[in-house]
C-alpha cells in the first residue's frame, strides 16, 4: 500500500478524523485558544515530520497552507503541544482516533468490514537516537571504551494489521524483551473494540490451545498459528485446534502473515524506529502516535 508524502493531505486526514473522534474542548473551562482536533492534528504532523515539539511549531509558523487546513489563527507554543500530548495520547483518546481513521478508510473502501484477514506480531523500537550499527562499529574500533555498552530493555508493541491495506487495527505498547504471549490477549480485546476480524494470522510464538480457544470462542476469530510443540515427532497434537493446524496449515493462507512485517518496515522507514520519549508511559504514547500517523498516511495516498 502506498503512503502519502504530502503534509497537506496528512494534515487534512488527521484533522478530519480528530474532529470526528474528539470533542472540541476538553472541558467547559478550557481557554478555548485551540481545539482538541487542532492539537491532535499538530501531534500527527510532528510525527510525520519526525521532529520534536519545537520543530513542529516552527514548521507550522513557516507553512500558511498547514495553518489554513487546520484552521489555526496562530501557532500553538511547543509547551502547549507537549501538554496536549499528555492528554490526547492516552489510551482512551487514541482508541477513538484510531477508530475514526479506520472509519474513513472503510468509507474510502481501503479496508473491509469485517476484515477478512489480519496478522498479529510484535516489534521492538529504539529508545535512543544513535544507531545500533554505530554502536557496533565503535565497539570494534575502541573496545576498551565501549565494551560494556548494552541495551537490555527497549520499547516494543504488539500490532494487529489488515493484511490487504496494511492499516493498523489495534496495538499494545510495552517494554521488552518479553515473549510474544504478553500482548496476545490485550491485542484481541483492542481489535474487537475497533473492528470485526474473520481470520487472524500469528507466528509460532503464539502457539497454544488456550490462544486458539480465546480467539475462536470469545471473539469469533478463526486463528491460524503453526503448531510447533512436539515437532520432532510424527505424533499429532492431542488438542483440537493445534491438531487442526498440523493437518491443514499448508492449505491455509498462512503466507500472508508476513504482511505485518511489511507494516513494521513501513512505519520504521517512513516515521523512524527511534523514540524521543524516555519515560515509560511517554514512550507508550509515542508508539501509539506513530502507528496512528502510519494509518493517516495510508487513508489518502499521494
């Protein structure tokens, strides 16, 4: 799926979705200088330009077109945007924004309802701005100085995407390293709240009869997960769905699971793999904003 490289189109989609999802002001005593949809669209543009709060302030000051699209009479100060992010990027608000963008995508016939085939997987991101490649090179050249350099904890997210459109249907941010199982149940819950899904693909890291039962019985989602336990023997698994996977996997569309890896590649290439936030909850909010921005760039490609 092609993503838009036009700031004006991204601003228009983000602003339209935010007006659909959010009330104009957060409460009746709001200063009413900027609306919540305006601030939310500014945050999406910040992520689109891969800049910080000061950077997007200056970009908006220099772009009359963006100010016109967002109906801004003046540009919000970077501290205003920072404070807005603490409120607008919370879980409840992000769920509404994602739902509004998915509704626009459904109207534009980019995604079907229900989604025929979705894929689930996890990915890690960087919490620094120096590349891992640079660290490795420095480690080789000056071993004494960098020999103890290590990164044992990193931000990560479990993501469910539509394999046809590459739109993110739901996401669960967190911190790794951790096994894939940590986000499975919550990812199903978030997906069920955003849209209906017929089939869900996941790799062998999610293999368990309990995972099949949860998706099929509670959410009415047909799961396709390779059965790996006991692979060294020809004996079939004893449980119902894992036995089914062993018998029928070759006849099922499991190959489309790799579309979720394409989504990860798109997000990291277009929006960057490093987070600016350092605190845990701020990193979670930034991950969700990054995925929301990814969806916005798909809705009106060009």
